[in-house]
């Protein structure tokens, strides 16, 4: 029995010795793991960077096989299939422009593609100038290489908005804003003609014009910010166009209503009337009072339209800041905005009718002949 066990042990050793020796040899000859050790260039959209990966040639030989068996970069050459990783997210479609195995360097062009657009949106938002990220490279759907560029040691800074381009955009918006404010303060750009109780023609702030101007500057500024951060200029959607169309339609409908009214909108003022525009004295109290008031006092229709406009503008700016894309308003919100503006235009009709009645009464009073009294002889 002992002799049988001895022979069995010897036979098992002969059978298992080659596999054990092969495994130990493989462990002993396994190439060192690649490590991302340096980054040359700036992490910014549409920039070209170079990445230093230690032991890249050994890894490429172990994964792709001998150089004589490689059919080309697109087939079995693994180094040409590496992509950058930012905070553990792979930039799909951003394969190397150049591979230098001798110096263990890779070259990438950081661009936005259809495959990685959502990844870039996540990395760039919320809006800031620069953000520290963990940078590495690796094959897609595989763990990236170990990296020295982490959040705690050597930081890799991702540029969200280039301050030079931002300064240029701020100057453009500032020039337009200053020109607009100057026109609004010294002309009737944001005003409409109205008639006072003493039949004197005057001007007051128009809610429809203010709403149209507000949406224009909000959408214009958001368009520039998104373009600066992502390089994407095709950001307008049907929801934003509908919102701007509702505002423009409100201003146009208000103009038509006034055109059907009395002489405050169409006919020339009479000789006894004055229509001299004087630059208003800008105060917040007067501005808000004229926006929410008509000829009978404060109007719930005007207040509702102003409140919903301000609320949607706040939601719009918050979404642009967090997601770096134009928000999509649902049909219910667009219906609500259209309902509030439609109510405002509908309330303008009685206002114009009352103005017409006052004008007719004043004209009748002026046309009556003056009765004369005769002294008896």
C-alpha cells in the first residue's frame, strides 16, 4: 500500500510539474503594469495633449503580440485603441493621433464626438473656470491604467472656460447691454404711448417689450456661455424658439391692439395735446408700478405674466449653469406661458376701449357750440 502511494505521488508530480513551472515562469516574466506618469499640454476641448505612459512598449507587446504578427493599427495594435479617461469616464472616439513606443508617449486630440458628448457635459458642468480631475488612459470598457495624476497628489486641471474667450464674450455682451440701457433710458425703446386723464399724451414702460428684451438677453448670453464651454453652437431647440416666439407674439399682439385703439397709437395728436417724450426718471418703484398697472390700477393679468416670466428665466439660467445646455420646457409650461401672455393681450382690449371712450367724450365736449346770452334792449 505504501509503495502504491509512493508511485501515485510520483506520477502526479510528473503530470503537474510542467504546468506549475509554466505558471511560475509566467509570473516571473510578467511585464510591469503601465503607469501614466506625465501630461504635456492643457486639458481643454479642441486641444492636443501628449501623455507619458511608463512601460507602454512592454504592455503593447504583451497584449498585441510580437511586432511581426501585427496587421495594423486598427486591428491588433492595442496602443492605437487607447482613449483618455477623465474621472473614470472614457472619452469614446478619442483615439491617439500618434503613438511613440520608444519614448512611451501618446498624443490625443480632445474633441467632442457623438459618442462622448454626454461625458463632456458631465465633466464640464457645473460652470467654472478650471476643475481638478483624475486623468488616465486605457482601453474602453476596461479599467484604465494606474496614474500619478490624481486629485490628491499631482493634479490635472481641466479648463472649462478659457478666461481670454470669456473676457471677449463679456465685453461683447457689455457693449450690447450698455447700448440697450442707453436707448431704454433716453428713447421709447421699452415704452408705449398712453393718454393721461387730462388728455395729455405720455409714455410708460411696456410689459410686452420688457419681456421680449429679457428673453433676448437671457438666450443670447446662454448661447455664448455654452459655445465657450463646449464649442457647440447648435444649441437652440424648439422649446427655446417657442418661448421666444411667444414673447415676440405678445409684443406684436399688443401693437395690433393699440393700432385698433384711439389716437394714442395711430393718429397724430391734436393741437391741444402734447406728445413730447421726456427721458423718464428711472426708479425701481416707477418701473415695477408701470409694469403691473394699467389705466385702472394694478392688474392681475400683468402680475401673473411678469411672475411666470421671472420664474422661467430663473429655471432657464439654473439649467444652463448646471448642464451647459439649453433647457427643454415641456408643452405644459409653454401652454402656461402662452396662457398668461394671451390673458395680458386680452385685457388690453378693454383698456383701449376705455381710452377710446374718453377720447370721444373729450372730442364731443370740444365740438359743442358755446351759447351766447343777449342783453335785452
